[in-house]
C-alpha cells in the first residue's frame, strides 16, 4: 500500500470520527466538570523559563490544529485523547496539575478552567 493511500484512508477515518462527534452536538461544560471531548480548557503551563496560558479544545481528531478564538480573540489549540497532553487532561478538573515532558522539557500544567 502506498503512503498516499494510507494517509488518505487515515484522513477519511478522522473526518468520519469528527462528523460522528459533531452529530451528537457539543455538550455544555460547567466549571466543576471533568475534561472530556468537546471541552474548552484553559491551562497554565510553567517551566524554568516562566509561565504561559493557553486555551485547548479537546476533540477526537485534529491534534495541533490552531483555531481562531471567538471574535478573533486569540487562538485555541486542538488536543486529542491520544496525545500526551490529552492523556493527562482527560477527566481532569479545574485546579488539577500534572507534569508532562515534551521535547525534553519538563513542564507543569494546571487546569485553570473547563467550559
């Protein structure tokens, strides 16, 4: 099987997964809810170089994609349950913290808000 055919099959499978997810409708999350598919999650990331905040959109596919925030306000990054960040975030709640090593950098992630 060619690489092109394999990538095409994977893209179709991902689109089908996303459509199936979308057909269920987006769930409304309360601040006390656990992170699950469809959640927008604000996180604070700290390491020796300082700290930053990000908004993540927890989806079944599309890891790494960046979407413009509502009204063009900032960026939202897509995270999936299969990524290291997604595995750590799944079922977390606001206030939970965890450490993840990415590209050799140990960083502490804290869930600030779930919505």
